[in-house]
């Protein structure tokens, strides 16, 4: 699988950067497109082709039940939020669910103060967990897989990270809901969104905030990136406005995508059968934590983040100038 990931990344080229205030988006372009067919979460929910509920009437915080009633496979992405039922959740791992299949999926709660039915079924508000939270969740899931063979997150840490973001942005919420941060910051999020567009041949995006690489999401198809682009951009904006809340924010010029992608390409990999279709791949190095889903020798979704000091116990580097960095060989980056 390391060769599959390396080959996938080697076909990605970097488009012209797009900048607004302290956030820069590098379009990631690719001429190869996967023939694998699937519905996305929002498409399936809009068409009432899937049913997502609590596991049993009493429910279980770290699990939800998904019933795919469509004739097509269903792709649910790492970090996508599901709203309703007894409390809002985010999905812990990218999953491709077979047509006409039911599956119990691993999730994390992003609404600490509610455990009562708001609705019988879950819906989508087209939101994704902010990237720094996704990075910490990805690290927790990796640890859970290594130690227990399960896709569990660190629930207490997730609640703490949501609380920290609420405090940083001056947001109050009766139930500690991540969604309330999105609602409170709606206007500024939309202002950022207007400055970023999808390019032809774009299948992914890498984002820097305050001149520091945060992470990337890459897909096997242009149309998947185009459909998920707004919700992904919005998630990065929540981190951009939180970094220096209330201060002047500017973005520095300069390319950072290539060195980070080279580190992704060099990551160690661990693979195991996915919860439904395909193979789950975990990516890890001293500076990067991430995951990918592959099927039929095709990478369907790859996501990777720069690990922070809480995760590694050391500074991991900002990918500011490639001339100052060594190629990843298992030694610590300067």
C-alpha cells in the first residue's frame, strides 16, 4: 500500500495558490480519474436513499447505524457531521458502504450537553470537523487501531477541543455543539468562501493558515472534490479565524504544498480491510498523520495533517522553505 499511496501522490501537481487574509489554498490537480462509482453523503440524504439512526432505541455514543437503500455504493468522509437523533456526531473514518447494505459506523460526539431525541434520523448540515480537530481525532483513531483494533476517537479530547474553540471565538452553546460555532461564525465563513474556487482537473486541496501547512484532502475524482469543496473550505476557515481572533490576519506568499506532499508520499503505512468495501490505510511519520481509503488499486480519498506538538511532543516544522528541510528518512526534521 505504501507504493500505491506514493504512486497516487506522484501524479498530483500543484495549481496556482489562492489567498484570502491568513488562509492559502493550493489546488491539487490530477489527470487521472477513478471509474469507481458512488453517492456522497449529502446526495444520498437529499434523495432519501439512506437512513442513519442511533444503534437501538437507547443509542450508543461511539456508533451509528447506516442503511444504504440505493443501488450505488455510498461514500461517507472522515470528519463529516451528522445532525439530529440523540446528539450530533462526526464520522471517524472514510467508509465506502456497499449498495443495499447496512453497517454500524464509528463516530464521535460533537454535542456534549444533549442526550435526548431531536429527531429519529440524522441529517446533514454540510459541515466537516475543523482540520486541527480532525488531526487529533486521526491520531486517536490510529492509536485505537494499534492498541485495540477499533476506530475509536478520544471523546474527552474532542469535547475539550470544541470547548477551546468556543472560548477562543467567544461562542456560547447550551449543549456544547460544534454546529453552534458554525452558526455563530456564519458571516465570516461565507466571506472567506467567496475567495476560493475549484479549478479544472482539481481533485484535492492543501491549506495553509498563517503560512503554516495544516493539511490536505485528495480524491479520485474531480466531481467529488467539487461537491465537497465548500464544506471543506468552511472547516478550514474555522481554524483560520481562531488562530488570531480579533487581530489583523494576512497570508504570506510561497509554495508549501510540494514538501508536505513529499512527506505524505514517504509515510509509513498500515493497512487493514475497511469496515465495508476496500482497504483502510493509515499514514504516519514524525510530521504527518493521515489515512486513505483504497479499492481496486485506486485511492478514493486521502487526508493528511501536520501533527502538532501535543501529538508528537516536539516541534514538527512549518514547511516554510524547502531548502531548510531534509527529505524524510526517519530522522527529525529541523
